[in-house]
C-alpha cells in the first residue's frame, strides 16, 4: 500500500471555522472608535447656545424684571422715611415701567434692545449709586437693592446673542481662523519642499552616519511639541552673540539707545529695519509658521521616505540610461510617481500644523490678530470660562479640516492612475 | 562594440574580479549564467548604473566610458521588469529620450510612429502602461530603448516571465531587430534555447569567471 494513501477519515467531516466572530470583531472595534469620534463632535455641537427667539427672550426677561420690581418694593418699604425714599421710589417706578414690556409701537426686537439697554443702565448706574449712598447713610436697603440689581442683569443676560454669532462676528477669532489657514498651508508647502529631498536622500543613498541622521529626523516626532517651542524660543531669544545697540523711540519722539544682547531675533529685526520692513520671528506670524513647520516637517519626512522606498529605482535608472540627469529623472519620473505620497505628506503636515498649540504658545505667545491661531483661540476662550465659544471655535476647526482633507482626498482620486 | 578589460566590481559584499570580454560591433552577444551569479551586476556596470567599479575599463565603441554617467553612454537598456514610466502614456514613454534631446515635435512624432510600427504597438500609444500584458510592455520598453538610436542595447532577461507564445513572438522580434538595425546587443538569459536562436557571441559567467566561447563549451 502506498504511504500517500488518504488518512483515515476523521470521526466528523472537516468544517472550516465561521467568519462571523472575525467580522464581529472588526465591526465592533472600528465602530467603537467611530462612535467616540462622532460623540465628541456631537458634544461640541450641543454645548454652544443658539440665540433665543425674541418672544422667549421677552418672556424670560419679564420674569426677571418682576423679581427686580419685587426687591425694589421691599427696598422702598425699608427706605420710607429716610432721605433716600424718593430715589428708591424713582428706581421702583422705572423698574415697573420696564417690567410692563410695552411695545410702544416698536418691533419685538426693538423692545428687547430697549429693555436691555435701560435695564443695564438702571442696574449699573442708578442702583449702584443707591447702594453707595445707602452704605454711607446707613439705610438698610443694600441687600435688597443688590438683589434687584442681579435680577436686572439676569434679564439683560437673556439678550445674549448665540455663541455661533458671537464667535463668527469676533474679529479676533476671524483673524485667527485666517491665520490658521494661511500658516498651515505655508508650513505644509514648506514641509513638502524640505521633506521630498530628505526623503529621497534617505531612501536612495547609503552613506556613513545614515542611522544617526535618521534618528535625528525623528526627534521632533518624539519630543513633546512644547519642548520644540522652548528650544526655538531659546535659540532665537536667549542665545546672544555679544551685545548691540538698540534704538528706542520715546513717546515724545526723542530717541534713546540701549545696549542689548545680540540675539538672532534682534539681528533679524535689524536686517528687516535696514530694508524698511518690520520683521519678527518670535511674536510674529513667521514664528507661527516656523513652530508649525518644525513638527509638521518631521511627519512629512517620514511619509516621503516611505513613498520613495516603495518606488522602485528601476524607472529612474532607465531614464538615466535614456539621457536624463539625476535631477531630470527625479522631477520627471520619481516625483510624478510619488504624487499620492506627496499629497499624503502635505495633508499630514497641514493637519499637524492646524492642531499645533504648545510650541506656538511658547514661541509666539497669543497676540490677537498676529499670532493667535485657532487652537490658541480655543485655549483663550476656555481659559476665560467661555466653554461654549471654545466649542464653537473647535467646531470651526473641525469643519475647516474636514473640508480641506476631503478636497485633497478627491484630488488624489482624480489622478489617472487607478492602480495606486 | 562592448569591451570589458580586467573589470572588478563590488556590490555590497558581492564581488566580481578580473572580467574581460569583447562583443564585436553589430554582434548579438549572449551572457549566460546561473541566477544570482552576477549577470545583472555586469550589465548595470556597462550601463553605468552601478557606481561600484573598483578597477578596470569599460569600452563602448572604442571609447572608455568607465567614468561616464549613464546618460552619456548612449545605451539602450531594457530591464527585466520593463520598468515603463507609469505616469506617462506609451507615446511619452517612447518619446522620452527624444524630448530630452530637444527634438522638434514633428520629428518625435514621426520617430515614435516608426518605432511603434516596427514593434506593433501603434494601437497602444495613447494608453498608459497600467494593464499592458508582459509582451506588450516588453515591446514598449524596446521601442523606448531604441528611440534615440543607441549603439548598444542591453537586454536583461527580456524573455523571462513571458508565456510561450509571446516568448516566441518577442524572440522573433529581437532577431528581426538585430538584422534591421545596426546595434550591438548584450542579452542576458539562462535559456540556452534563446541563446541558440539569437546569439552570435557567447559568454558564460561561472564562479566569478567570464568564459568566452561557443554555446557548447
């Protein structure tokens, strides 16, 4: 008998395992993450308040104004017989008039506006004065007046515009959105410009110390971005090359000269001044781009290197035998093949730059209209307790990123290379 | 003419020493040897793609090209995988070397169509390389290599990885080309049938030694 004869049939016929658990795992794990992302965006979208309708505003304001009237009534009772009597009575009358919310032939929006203005004036000017006088004259109405004041200010607060409108109309945030878009685009282009040659060199050539250089290129990826900002700041502002004379102008136009450290920043400013420009890196838009570039470029370099690694050198070699120089082969053969990789690296660098915050904060600070980018805006709004506005700016960032990434992705698809 | 004189090559830890050979002008040279014995390394050295020439001289048509860049050697090179420029149309592939030489557009058109007719790829000119069959790709690669009328044509296993029918077709094409065009050919293969059919000068790379002679030796 041949040794290759089929083995004894196993007790039960062979059945391959079901694919269901595998697909279940795939679906549940990716679904979980997708769900988290969506939940996060939804959370950001829920928090900001849309403006209320004028009708609702009037209703809510009416309630608060009634409260104010009540407190003032108590106050006027307490003040009767003192020399503040008349003043409290006047305030009470005015509050009553406000609480009536009579349109007087104007629109609801007009009424809201008028009421808020008058209520604010009543609270901040007349009632504040009353409180001071009551304190000096020792009349026991301070508590009641204060409460009335709070109620009036509550009524005013109902006229708050929607957080979306507040953010979109804020010139500082508009400027920061513009700066974000422009600086990210510039730093992404710069990153590509630098990353393509580095990636090509690292992919095609063998040389001594290559491993070392490779590691250095990874440093910006490994370091906390904050440290990069710190390093830039020290490099530009703290390391000095001797001293130099800096001319300052006083308010009256007189100038005085101060000996200061000759830092790179100062030297750049001096060069700028000599050609009639005000140039600054730290504290300027150029610094924002530099801080973004430092981090984004490292990611672009990784991507470009992988791209070139995947492109066989064969086509370049053929091009060279056909008469191309190395440069021509790079531009005509390698770069067009690496088109997708370039797009990917550019997108990554752009996205990275948009999210950059730490190094910009340290290196450039947050100056409205100059170095404030959207991530700084989020931080600013958050730090002054305007969580709703911070959420709106975040949503704006998400929208901006979404549009740009989608555009770039489509650009990649429209390429006539279905195979890559 | 392709002539190697005491050529020593190094490619990483791989070394070939003291290689000498001559393929006369207009002759069809066949270089045979086992896989991995260094045939491609020699071919790349002739094309100037291997910067690892330790010593020795490479001559093409009586001029020393050892230190010249690949672009200056006047070589047509067809690699094993054809390596067509995938971002360009077939027309642009073939016209590549002519564009570099700043030919005027009408001449380029004429030359490309002439070659396309010779290689029977006229129908493909507007396409991109993606999706070409192995035989078609080889024809395009040959047309591209021949466009600027090189003196020397280096073919790296041009017939491997082709099905039997295409193999025969391309084999016939190569023979025809050799008869029609004044060009020195170096053809790497490990098939002695191919060598029989096409070759005039035979070389065998064995244990690091180049042996000249006829097929049987």
